[in-house]
């Protein structure tokens, strides 16, 4: 005899980001699934690798069923390289890091003053050529601090010095900017919805701007940071002359400082709309229907820390699951958040690989097997 209640069989949704430097989001999902099913054979597991707009965004879209497209573009140092974007039913997912990311710089080589987003513009144009009507433009992981000037130049804008010649590449070249002409920008952007997807809300310049906050990650010295900040402020001033007061307003907008200021270029030149990257990607990837089928959600990323709480993928996944009263646990390489912070984010418990292997180098090298063991523990704690 029962009281009529229906016991819903367990169904796990694995919606985790990459473990940077060790596992892609797809590999995280595979390892978690293997560990869960080792303890609970036949367990229903659905995987939906996620990303927040930074590097790994195209891979997450492809894992969700988008078609991977490749195109030759200009890398951050001006060299040719092959970059990918994703396309499905008129929606393109374009990741600026594919063309202009730090991963394209040789080991130990930085070019904070001269690296360019030109290839990101070429990647956007390829998506237009493929017929995209909506473009999700994920910005993060950049090697650049040029305010998106390179991207806009690739799409038809002109940035000239006092002699009427194009300024040099990168943010450093903007010191010589005398005039800007955006009238030649690809007209197709007027008929396309361009969504600027980012997990940062920094303005273009100032103490919280792109050069000050992110320049040092790209090899910028304190002198370089000062040079880039002044150059981007000058760039915004010249653009104000070219297109009006909106150029100054956009420089202060959330997301303008994303990916070395490429957010600013997209806002002021391409009429982009800014949204939190994880929110956009959950929509694009079909997270809501997958969530509706789940009884437990497992999310995560390489490091669960204070940054996680400010727009990173696990926080977005947990917030969406909590709104549906679905329990969430997290996996990570290292855990730097106390239980009360996890609880406020909607995460019941977090499992770190460093709990099994404290040595950081070994932990990263053996991340796959360790993650399977962590998943076995989750299965024992939550599914038996």
C-alpha cells in the first residue's frame, strides 16, 4: 500500500564549466557521469556543458548541438590562425577568445600595447556571411586592450592619425588617433541582434576599467596600464566627436571594459545589448527544459572562489535551479568559499579535488580520475 505519492526516479543534470588547464566542460561532464554510474548503475544522467561567455563558450554550444564552423582570421599578434564559431537555426555563438585570446600568444610572450581584436571582427563577419540573425558574442579571455578598435576596423570602421593614415594596432596605437569614421561599418548589423555576453561589468577606463583591472594579466606593466588607460580615454573622446554623446555614455556602461574594452566597441559601434554571459548561454543552450527533467543538478568549475559568486557559470546554474527548488551540488578543483557563501548561492555542498589530492600539480595532472572519485562520493551522499 502507498499513500498515492509518486516517487520520481533520480535524474541528474551535469551542467558544469571547464576546469581551466585540466579538463574541458565536456570532459568534466563525462568524468562526473562515469563516477555517478559506477555507484548507481543505470542512473539517468543528462549532460549540458556550460560557459559564461569566456573561453570554452563555442565548445559548450557545439556540445549542445550547434554546428562548428571554422574560418581563417587574424590573431592577436597579427598572425593568421583558424578560429571557430557555432551556428544553429540562425543563431551564432561567437567567442572573441577564439580569435583574440590569450591562448594564441606564445608561452611567456605578451603584447599589451599592440595586440589586436581585428580577428574578432573577422569572426563576426563570418557569422553574418553564414546568415546569422542573432549573434551571441562571448567576450573574455582576451589578449587585447584595444577598446574593440581592431574589431571595428575589420568591419569597416576607420581610425586615422593626424596624417590621415591608419593608427597602429592595439591600445597603444590609439594614442595617435586623430579621427574616427564609423560610417563604413557593415550595415548588416542594423538588422541583427547582437548580444554582448560577459561575466564582467567593468567600465572602459579608470580604477575599475579594462587596463587597470585586466591589463596586468596580459603582461601590462604599471606604465603600460597608465598608457592604455589614457589611450582608451582618448579613443572614447574621439568617438564622441564622431558619433555623439552616446560614446561617452557607453564608456561608463557595465560591460564596456570586458575583454580589454571590446565590449565598448560592440556597444558603441555595433548596437550590442549587454547581458550576463551565463544567463545568455543558459538560454541558448536549452538549460530550462533540461532543468525541468532533473532531480539533482551538479555544476562546477576549476576554482570555486569569490569570483564564482559574481556571474560565473556555477552561480548562474545554481540560481536557476534554486528557483525551481532543485538541489544543487558543485564540483571543483579547489574550494575557497565557506559553506555559508555556497548556501547563499544555492549550492548545498561542494566537492573539491584537492580534498583527495592536496598537491596542486598532481591534482591538475590527475583531474579526470579524481573527478570520477568525487562523483562516486556524490552518488553515495545524494543518490543512495
